[in-house]
């Protein structure tokens, strides 16, 4: 069976609920199939906030893990084949050599980073649909250029994998298993201060304890989420005119917890402050609607539900009958895998499921 057929079958199982994979397990399974047909020496598969396209969750294997900040910085500051400029439709995936007219020295990424690793070519694709930009994949190769057949395979991933990526993220809005202690709120502001090289300079007292509760971190290692490096790199890209999206990303932290990271320049200093806060309910509900693939009208209805509107108010605000509201709700419930308004709103906002919202 051809590689894309195997990947499509796996992704269809995820979308239909027959394969219960989280986003990392899904990416790892797809990547294992890709690498059997497209050999590569390193890879970076980054999930992004669908609105800002800023990185949130990496799956990476690069020659030197210590070089990851440099890899991220260089990726954001390189205009050639930047994921924000790729369409995501099926077709030959672009390569570094093509972008540089067969001379990689013409690209910033190769001059400042890839040449040092002996990389000869990079093939890139993006995962994008009408609900947003969900991530990108770069494959690095030392031995020579990617072939036309390999570019076709990589370029064909987007339409197949993107719906499954969204489906895998839907499970992150559900609460953790019974008995699991939620991550306690931080004791104060969570702020990291990074240099323009993305190295950690300092942090607030609450940052270390809070961030250690989120990603797995070894003892004695200052936890700096990769998302913090990404939002800081996006700030640098905006300052240098490479991309104008805000340096902001919503990131799944643990179980049902989502946090928002945002970067800002410290006045007059070569330093970037990155703040971490729980994602506000309205922004979380927007992300949940995109993950579920809701229509515009369904997304609007979900937003009104979060605002605690009852059925009569929903009908009035949407200029439809109460019967039509119920039809929209049934569609949303089917996509969310729940039949309860209370559970739907709890997942969308991150609030504990308490009393049912108005009927």
C-alpha cells in the first residue's frame, strides 16, 4: 500500500474516533510512515495557534538539542518557504534549494544555521484549512536534494493530516481522569525574560514552580517551554518585518488546561518578556470551535452559550427559531461528542462543570 494511502487510513480512523491518538502520537505515527519513503536526517513538526500561526508544540529531532533556540530563531527570521506563506493544498512541497535557485547560500537559514549541520536541502509543508493554520513540517537532508516524488508525497500530507490533527486536539479540552489533581494556579505573575538569542536571562519567582507543573522537566533544569521560544522568535520576526502576526499563542499545557503565551520587548533593552496566563474563556471557546470544525453559525452559538444565553435568547440573537437553535445544538454536540450543554460549556471555557446553563 502506498505511503499516503496508509497515512490517510490512519487519519481517517482518528477523525472517525477509531484511533484514540493525542497530537504527539498522531504526528509520530504519520512521521514514521513518511520517513520510510522520504529519508531525512532531522525534522521539526510544530503545531501552531490556528489564528496567529505562532508555534505551540514541537516534535523535533535536530542534530543538537542545545541548538533548538537557534533553530527556532532562524526559522522565524527566514522568509524563504516560511509556513505562513505556504498554501497547504496538495501539490509538490517547496524545498530550500528551489527557494534559493539551487544555491542554499542565498537563504538566511542555510548561512546562519543549516550549513553548520551539513544540511543540503529542506522540504517543507504546512497544515492549514478554513479553520486556521495548525502547524508545519520541515525535513532536513544532508546527502542531497529531495526528489520530485518525495516532494509530491510531503506536499500531499496537508489535506489528509489536518483534519486528524484538529480531532486529536479536541481531546485536550476534556478534563483529566478522575482523581488527578489539577495544576494549581501560580502564586504570582509567570514571566520569563529571554535575550534576543532566546536564551533565558531571568524569570519571576512564580514561573519556575508553575512551569515545572506543566511540561516534563529534569531536576535542576530551568523549564522554558518551547512555546516561549516561539512567541519570542515571532516578536523578532515582526520587528524585522518578516511577518506581522502578533507574538502570541494558545498552548495546551496539561489535561484540560490551556495557557496563552505572549511576548513583548522590554523598553530600551535587548530583552524579551514572555508572559504565561490561563487562556481566557472566550479565547479558549474560539479555539475549541476551530478544533471541532464548527460552522460560522455554530461558532457564534457556542460563544453565546458561553455567555450563558438560554434557548430563547439564542434564537433572538441569531434571528432563527428555537427549533433551529436545537438543530444547531445537535450538530455541535455530535462534533464535540457530548449531549450536555453543561459539559460543552465546561470544555469550551475550562470551567468546572457545575450547574447546567440556562435551557
